[in-house]
C-alpha cells in the first residue's frame, strides 16, 4: 500500500481542482459551440427530419459570402443590399471593421431552415449566428421588413463575436461566452436592428413597468430560467436598457461597454469603467426611468377589463381570434397545453375546447399561427389553417361539427 504524505494529497487535490475547472470550461465551450445564438428561440422541441437537399452556390458582396440555392437566386440583389446596409450601420456604431467576409446562409422557407446541419432549430427560431466560424443563418419569411430586422440582429452578434473572440486564441476566448450577460447580447442586437420601437415591444415593457414586474438586469444574465412568454420580454428589456445607456450616458458608451467586456469578466468593473457606476446602480436607475415613462403614458387609462370582458384564462398565449360567419363563435390559437393548438369558444367565452383533439404529434406536428392563421368557411362548419407534418407545410380543413380533419 502506497504511503501518501499530506503534501502529496494536497498536490493531488490542487491538480484535481485544475482539471475540474478545465473540464467545466471546456464543457461550457462545447455546449455553446453546439448551441449557437438564436433569435427568439421559443420553440417546442421535435426531432429533425431532413427531406430537402440543396445545391449550394456562393454569391459575394464586399463584406459577405451569401450561400444560397438556385430557387433563391432572384433574392440575392435585395438580400445583398440588406447585408451591406447592416454591415455599414453596425460596424460604424461599434467602431470596428471586419477583415474577412462573413458567411451568410439563406433558406427560402422556414421548413428548409429547420433542416440545416449547422444547429438545431425549431418553429419559433427566426435565425441564428454561430461564433466559431462567424457565420449566420436566416430563413425568408415573406416580410422584407422582418428579413432586414433579423439580418441586422444576427449580424450584430457576428460583430460582437469579432470584438470578443478575435485573435489567435479564438477557441480559448469562446470559453468566456457564459460570462457575458444575455440581456446585453440580445439587447444590443435589438437596439441595432430596430430603427423604431414596435407597438408590441412597447406593450410588453409598459405592462411590466406599470405592474411593478420588471425583471432586474442582474437576473437576465441568461434566459434559461424564464417562462416561454418572458423570452421576448428579456430581449426587449435588454433593448430598453441599451437604449437608456445611449440616451443617458451618450451613444459612445455602447461600443465602449462591448469592448470593455472583452477586457474583463467582472460585469460591475465593466460598468464602472464604462459609465463610472456599477450594474446594480445602473439597473435601479433604468427601472425608475421605465416606471416613470410608462406610468405617464398609462395615466388616465384603465385596464383592458374596464373596456371589455376577459374571455380566456390560464394560458401563455391566446391569439389569432376569428369570428364565425354567424358571429356566435370564435376560433383562436392557444398554447395552454404547452404548444399551439386550435380552439373554439362561444363569443361570451364559454365552452372553450380544442377541436384538434390531441392530433398534434400524430396527424400534424405544428399549427402555424403567424399572420392571418385561421379562416372559417361561409357556412361556419369548417376552419382552414396551415400546419406542418414531417418538415412540409400543408393546408388543413377541419369540420368543427363532425370533428374530421383533412390535409389538402
């Protein structure tokens, strides 16, 4: 039996501690590399099914390599302008230049996008960026405004990656990612990508501000603990905080904050170096600003229940309501069961029930509820909606009275 000395045991402990810390750092790094940043990742998980194969071509602009397939060729001039516009805005605001051309992958549909072999994505993901190779991936959604927004949002991530992870020791630098607050990462990307605030974003912030339910910035280091309906709020609180930083302390403090994060992982030290105050004090000042701003806007206004009856309860989202032709019923999409499901109720809110009857996962995988998602037949017996099955989009008709579903 070996005779262990106290010095030997202590040395072994120190070696184990070093190995453990290295293992933890590598684990974080590998986890990050396998799970790139995604825009609005609030999807319901499912297995990836690849049913479409593409022949990829590369179109080049001054600062980008655009990977696309022949069916997308007509989009390249428009997308090229959006990419270069994003480059000029973001690099100017952050006072940087990016030497190498950035790879950009464009998918014609969201189904094609979900089949990518770079990262796992879902129904609610609008795009993602991957730091190891500094590339980003986006599907076309049909809206030029949204496409330009997501392009600029994701390219802002790429710009931050170049600031934080540039240089020879890039792999080692990537281990630092877990120390960067997500509210800054996503908040800056929203700040750069939205020329004006959306009404929906204001609604989210106003609701939490006047209800005294603002999530402190210190609790938005990551979004993993947030409920599904709070993910968008995390993005917009970050957006608001970065906007407040620029308005209150000067626009030059935004790039200074990002560059200071490269030099230190101590967020309080970073804020002191940037604006001479720590994160806690900045957070409190921003929250006061939020409450004052939205309380003034809400002054003289009542809660929604004052103007109309509240019809739905106990769900993350109830959306896309459509009246039946006779005006007696309402069809809508609800996530009360943990995923988008099709419901019908009387106009007074009674008799709410799912008309798909647990067909999600069997007859179809996903109910699409973007835009004008639902439509009644003139006789009020059927509802048509869009859905997805095994990576393909279809139109479905369900007979409400007979409860029969048909895929078109």
